[in-house]
């Protein structure tokens, strides 16, 4: 295949994708019922969601597993967006917490032209995955950090680069600091596509990267034996619990199995299962007994 990206080699891009997938780590491990319920699920919400959205128990459980995995994946995708710049000319990615804590530093001896007519030689970047991930306190703290950098270096600009911005943009960042509305022409809010265009000199560099990314991810996953599609067992384990409720129809029995994960020690629930050890007063081990019983189905 002809490599389409001029600003990063195929070897470096594949390695970066491999490194990003490796960051997923234990999130690729299969989910059993104990891991599924590690933070105690909300049975009432699951019942409402299943019924209102008209989906099966398999789908609603799968969606919850996906949500739990996805919640901790954002940092891994942040790694992808930030660390790719260490392979791009004139860009430097400091180690975490070093060199002022900036995510990317871009230097160009020929000068970097800003939209308002200024020319600087260094850009200090704070990178965010999405435009709405900072609250007002965090935004104010970041803006003050950028103001401080401008005081130290009068030949620089500071960018808040957003992977998912509201639109393609390179604008003055206007925010509130200590109750006052502030802005500065060298403190800018920039979408990822425009930052790619600036550092590579190619207007559609980010688009080109997005176009090759699916094939490279698939190639890495297919060729890397360490990356396995997780085989979750939660639904099978819930069905095993449901079978011990003696409740009909099966849909209601599954609802009871879900309820047991959140309400197993509540009055009226512990007597609903015909499992040895349930109904006793040792509430601290109630869930452990449930997990142990449910997991027997995957040990056979």
C-alpha cells in the first residue's frame, strides 16, 4: 500500500497506534459479573433504559460494559492525540509534568504566523480531547498558566488545542478568570485540524491521518497476538442467577438478577434466590456468594 502521510512515516505511525492500543491494558480483559458490578450498578436505571429503548438484556448489559470501558479510555485517546506529535518535525512532547507541564511545544525558526498578524517562533500547547471537558475553575487555571508563559517569553503564543472542537477554528480564547472576562491575541483556542495544518504545512493533514487510521488500527489488532477481543461472561452469569429465582417470565427473572447486584442485602431481596448461603445475616459476604455461584457457569 502506498503511504499517504508525508509528515509522519508509516513505521512511526504504526508504532504509535500499537503504543496507544497497549495503553488500553487491563480494559481489554473480559468482564465477569464481579468486575461488572465493582462499583455497584444501578438496577433501576438499567431497567428503565432497557424498556424505554426497547433493547434486549444482552444489549443493555453490553452497553453498560462498553460505558465502563469507555470511561477510562479517554486518557488513552488523549495519549494518541498528544504523543503523535513527537514524530512530527519541529514538535516536542515533554515528559509528564516537565518543561512547564505543556502537552506539546512547537518551534519553528522560520517563524509562525498567527491569524491576527503576529509572528512568533514557539507555540506552547495545552491539549484537550473535547471542547467541553474543562469547568470554569480548570479553564481559569489554564489561562493563568498561559498568561504566565507570555510574561516569561515575548516570542511565543499559547494554544488550547481541542481534538473535538465546536468547529474548525483558530481564535482568541475568551474565558473568565476571577470573575473577569479575559482574552489575549496570543492565547488562542485552536481545533486539531488547524493545529495539524500549522505544524505540517498541509491544510488537510488531520483529514489524511483520519483516513489511514482505520486500516492501521485493524492491521495492528489483527497482527498483534497480545490484543484479544474480550469474551465477556456477564450475561451468561446473570442468566444463571435468574434461573435460581423461579420467577416467570424469563425477562422478569433477569430483572431480579440485575436487582440482586444492587439490592442483594435489601429487605425482601435476599429471600428471592434459591442459592445456598442466601437468607443469612452475613451481609458482607452476600455479593461474594452471588459472584461465586454465577461464575461456576464459566468454569465448567
